[in-house]
C-alpha cells in the first residue's frame, strides 16, 4: 500500500513519516521522499506492508502521478493541516484517479504522534 504524506516542502512530512515508521510494531513500513521512491517503487511495495512517500503538496498533479506510475499503487494522499486549503484544488487536478485525499489531524501532526497517524491511515483504508 502506497500513501503520500505531504506538506509545503516535504520537510515536516518526512519527519512525520519517520515517526510513524518508528512506532510500528506489526507493519513493515518503508519511508522515502516521493521522487526517490519512483526509482524503487516495485521493490518497496513488494517488501513492505506500507510505503509512506513524503514531499511537497504542490508537485502533485496528473502528470506527476503518471510519470512515476503512482496511479496503479497510490491508495491515499494525506495533507498536513497547514495545507488543507489545497484539498479541493488537488481533487480537481486528480479527478481522473480514484485517490482519496485526507487532512492529517492538527493535534496528531503537531505532536508528531506516529501511533495515532498510523491508526488513522489504516482505519481510512478499511
């Protein structure tokens, strides 16, 4: 399962993803910057239960998704709370894909609560 976690530049979303990875007990989680992931996506998906890609919210559009073939694997996009204003425009840009877009809870993101974030991500996939 591939999930994209994004913020303004990718710095805080990267730290957030690493917190999720740190608290995981049962799931094998791989964390990688979105551009780097494009080079080893198939291996990462095959070897892990969850792949968390992180980066900037601004780069996500139809062309970017197709360039890396994420349309076949991306199951959700999670926006950092400060980027919630982009949700509607992102939905329009990605309307040809069936990729749900969620907003990370402000307290969860602010506390870098990896345990709660992992629970939220997994619950949204059910």
